[in-house]
C-alpha cells in the first residue's frame, strides 16, 4: 500500500507556500500536542474505490495566524468561523491532491473541523502515514487514514 509521505510533503509545502506564502518544514519529531493545548482538526473523507480520510491537526494559535493571512485581516479581527474556514480549506486542498493519486472512482467530502486536545481519531480506520511539519515554531501534522475492512 502506498504510504503517501513524499506526496504529503510535496502537496503541503506547495499549498502553504502558494496560498499563505509560508515555508513549512518536515520534521522527524513525533507530533505531540502539549497537554491542555487546543488543537483544531480538519478532516475530509474519501469514499469510493478507496475509503479513508485526510486529516490536518493544527494548534489553534497557528490556525488563527493562518486565517489572518488567508483572509488578510489582523489576528484580533479573526473569528472562530474564519479559523475553521481556513483550516477546512487547507485540509480540502490537501485531501483533493491525495485523492488524485487513488483509484477511481473516489469522492471527497466537504471538510469538517473540530476542536480537540489530542488530534483527530477516526474509529474504524488505521493510520497509513502521518507527516509532522514546523511553521513559526508550531508543530502540525497531516495524516492519511484508511478505513479498516471488516472481516
């Protein structure tokens, strides 16, 4: 099974650079949110010939900075809805690129964003790969999860 690591790196770096003019760097550090830190998790589901999800787990503070850039507003003007929209859009673009590598037909859901303190967990799925990045001193991760087939 393809692990998508190089594609996640390529797509994520390209999306963050072209949309936000930010350089993100892959790190070998394991993604480990600080205790009590608010994490926003964006997710798009992929259904069809291949079933699973693409998730982006991001500290709320980084998500706020990203939204500020994406919507050309000062950070104190950024609302929760704008933060969720920005993270959802980044997740959607990443998921769409990953979907293009999968066997057809495959369909991409609308992005969903939720607040968590541990990162996104999807029951009935297993991690295919996860890549941790650094930006402005924050760590975030992009993960591909595959639905576990029932036996």
